C-alpha cells in the first residue's frame, strides 16, 4: 500500500463490534480496534505513514486486551504477562509498552502481585515462607518484592499449624506413629523445617487427644 488513500467506509464487524472494518478507496483495507479507529471519519485522507501508525496502535491495543484477559483469569506477575504476550507473537517492545500501561493503570506490579500471592497462600493453602518465595521466583518476581511480601506473612509456626490442622482432619483415624509420619511428611513437602514440623505435629496430636477425651 503506497501513496495517499481516502477513507470511504467504517463498519463495525458483526461478530465483534469492537473491531471496525476500514475501507480505503472503495475497498476493504484492514480492521482496527474501535478505540483506535475512533478518530477516523469517512472522507478523511490518510498517508501510508499514518496507516502504518494506526496498525501499530492496533497491535498495541490487541496486546493490551490480551494482557487484560490474562489478568482477569488470575493475578499475574510482570514476567508472566511478558511471557504470555511473547508466546502470542508480540514484540519485546510491544510487551514493555503494554506492561508500562498496565502499571500506570494500577493493574499490574510485582509488589502488588507478590503480596496477593502470599496472602492467598497463607489464607487458603498455608505453606512455608521459603516455599512461597520459591513459587514467586519461578514466576519471575523481583527479590525485593518477594522479601516485602514475606514480611507480611505470619511466622513459620503459625503457618505450619494452619496447614497441619487442615490436613490432620483426614488422618485422625490413624495411630499416633502413623499420624506423626504422615503429617510430618506433609509439612516437609510444604517447605517447613524438621523442627517446626515435629513441634507442630506434637501440638496438633495433643489437641486431638484433648478434644476426643483420649489419653
């Protein structure tokens, strides 16, 4: 496409009204996101340079909407958004611009993500601070954000107790030794140290005996 072209039609797509079909010189040329096409009008004259700019803006808008869909599924780290966009064919420059836009809108940020992740783990799936840190590193979160998020978590003993208390409900039918091995193994897989796991198992078993009236 070269030279100067005249906009002869702007029509919303039937299947996706947020996409606008652009007609130049009486023929379909390309489609744009509605927000990108908003300033166009029939009769307007476009240079090739302007058309290329519109297409670049459209690519960025597509990338931005893709990132929003990823975030709507679940909170994401910055590195996860970048990885998701790169895997869909977007350039590194486009990824950086989208991430910057999301951060400015308050929709993305490693500190925010790390805090949400750690808080969710503590409340719903308790595990050690060390294991939470490993998970966040695997998602590409910066160390500074990880350290700050861990500071907001309860201490290891509290996290271990909460994890053990939930898991123990399915183990109370076992004898003491089997209960100890199973629960200690569970806590070890959740990243807790041997000493913390052992003390937690002892506490949970003692509480079980008191509640059941056993000796």
